[in-house]
């Protein structure tokens, strides 16, 4: 980490990622997923997909995978798309619209396909590569027609010598969609895009949790390149006196385990775990001092404010139905 720059924290507070909640941590779970996906992309597999319960950090993972792939494989064109479950949704039109190419609402399906194929060819060739990677978030919302459109795009690109890999991110309903495709005889679609299900877990151990806390303490900076980590931003005096969130991992983890109960950490939604950490930092900034410590009361208040217990209870009720 570079030497820390001086700046007015209050001026940056409202735009801080902890306040906006718009940031990505490379957690142990994301590292594991990326190691699998990067190998599939490197080998030019046609497709694989990840599935998870709601609020487990699936979309954060998808965004991280997009950024990591684009950095590691600059010659590949990596496109991120969020599926739309509306009955009027049209995958090819949505892809064209997302690329900023949708001009005429009366354009035919074939015209839209041609427009998107040309777009991908230009993007791939401008990078000096021959590989297109599409990341589809919420892929459980794709209709059978959309999966067929994806197959057409794949085949058309192949005609132009361009490989295509589809990486899906979805909720557990995607497994039902996969069974439906089997049921209607669309084994070609399953083989092409859904042959390798990967289950995405949230935070499975105290060691995972410590790794997450370490990101706030040492790796995530704001303002960018300022040398000021997220923990340092909110608690500068305490941080200068060697305060670190990781020192309180057991205290915070124990409270999270109280919420999880007999089901264990697998039921804890990762997004809500982030909310707990954010709440601790934001609530504590007015208590900042060289003697500051995270107390059990601070942790309990943060866990309560995160609504993690309510979410876990809701998911348990859903499982009983």
C-alpha cells in the first residue's frame, strides 16, 4: 500500500462505497468461483453456470468475474447482461439495446441478430482475439425461446470463427428450468449452456469471515489510491493505534452463528453479512479514538439493523412449504 494521502473525510463520506454499498470484495468464495470459470474460459468451454440462494452475493460475484476476466484476458470480449423475466422480454433485442444499437422498434428478429453478431465481431476483432464471453445474471429468468436465441448467436459466431462461452449466474430456480429443458427434449441447450452446475455458498467459516474483514482493513481503499482503507476511513484514530476489524472476528462471528442456529453458516446471506460490517464502521465513526474497541453491544445493534435474522427466518419458512 502506498503512503496515505491527507484529505477531508467528511467531503468524501456520502460517496464512500460503504455508504452507497456499491463495491466488490474478492472473497474466498469469489476466488474459488473465478478459478473454475477462468479455466472454462481459457479452455473455451461453451458454458457453465452458478446458482445460489437469494442474497448470497451472486451478483457481486458476477461483477467480479466480469472485471477479473476482462483484466486477465484482454483479447476476449466480455459482456455482462442481466436477464429480464418480463413476458415481453426478448433476449436478442435486449442485447442489442444494451449495446446501444437499438434504434428501430420495428426491426425484425433476423435484423437484430445480424446487428448483434456484427457488434460482437467488431468488438472481438478490435481486441485482436477470437473469443466472446457473455455473463448472464439472473439466468433463471430466461425463457426457452431466449435459450434458443443464445444457441443461434453461438452458432452464428462459430461460422465467423469466433468461440463463445456463456457463464450463467442464477437462483436455485435455474435447476428447475434445466429440468424443464430436459423434459421438452432440449438436451442440446442443456449440453451447451447448463451442463455443469456450480453451487455458490456464502461465508462458510470463521476463516472465510476473517478474510472478508481483512479486505476492509487492508485492501479496499477510498478515495482510490489514497492509501486509506475502508476501516481507516471511518476510524482513523483507532486505526493509527492498530485497531483492525479482524481483531473482533470471533465476537462478530459468534453473533452471526447465534442467528444461523443449528443450520450453521450456510444459511447466512453474504449481502447481509456485508451490511453488518458496514453498520459497525458507520455507527462507530463518531466514537473514534485511539482507545476505541468494538463491543458486544455494537455488534448486536449492527446485526439487528442488518435484518439478517429476519431474512434467515423467512428462508426457513420458505423451505418448510
